[in-house]
C-alpha cells in the first residue's frame, strides 16, 4: 500500500512539475508572438509610409522612372519579417537618395511628415528587435537547461533565431506551436 501511495505522489509531483515548466514555455511563446506582432505592425507602418511617398516623389521627379520599385514589388511577394525588413531598408535608402537629390522634394510638407514617420519607426523597430532578441535569449536558455530540456524535447520546442537581419531563413516560426 505504501508503494502505491509513494508512486501516486511521485506521479502527481511530476505532473505538477511538467505543468509548471510547460506554462513557463507558453508564457515565453506568448511574449515572442507579441514581439513578432509589434515588429509586424512597425514594418507595415514603414511600408505604408514608403508606399505613400511614391506618388509624392513621382510628382517632384522630372523624368518618368520607377520610383521605389522595391517597395512596389513587395505587394506581390510573401516575405518573412527578416526579408521584409531588408526590402524596407532598401526602400528607405532610395527614399533618402531622392531626399538628398531633390531640394524641392525635401521642402514638401507631406514628404517631411513621411520622413519624420520613417525616422520614428526606426527607433520603434530597434526597440522591437532588442525586446524580441531578449525574449529569444531567455527562451533559448530555458530550452537548453536541464530539466526543462526534457519538456522541450517532449513538446518539440526548438531554439529560435535572433532577429539580426543576417538569417533570412526564419522558417521556425513560433506561431505554429
């Protein structure tokens, strides 16, 4: 009888421990998804600003050329945040080139608002990246440490990549977990 009571107690303790570790993982997954959502929203804001600037730039450029073509091509592609961020930086660099080359454009009130919005979004995306990477660091630590790694193997949780712009193969999204 004592053996049965001890076995049941051990099983209950293991279930409680497993639940606690599982809930810890879920907490990190929720925070990572929130950070990804904030990054998505900031990238969408940057895209919208750059897209809005196309007509303004075209109205101030004398020759008919493709303005911010990399931004216009984004609509037709399904991109990861890493890839979208890189494309938006290309667009921002091109935007800044037009700003430097065209004095009249730099004095346009609408253009100045977009420029200010892009500047503000840069601070937001830097903060979002840092927050995301901090959460990923903690998440990767708990996946690696014993005995949490037992739960991570059972639940098939894997280490996540950092948002550093270098790894464009971010195919291990947490959203599916």
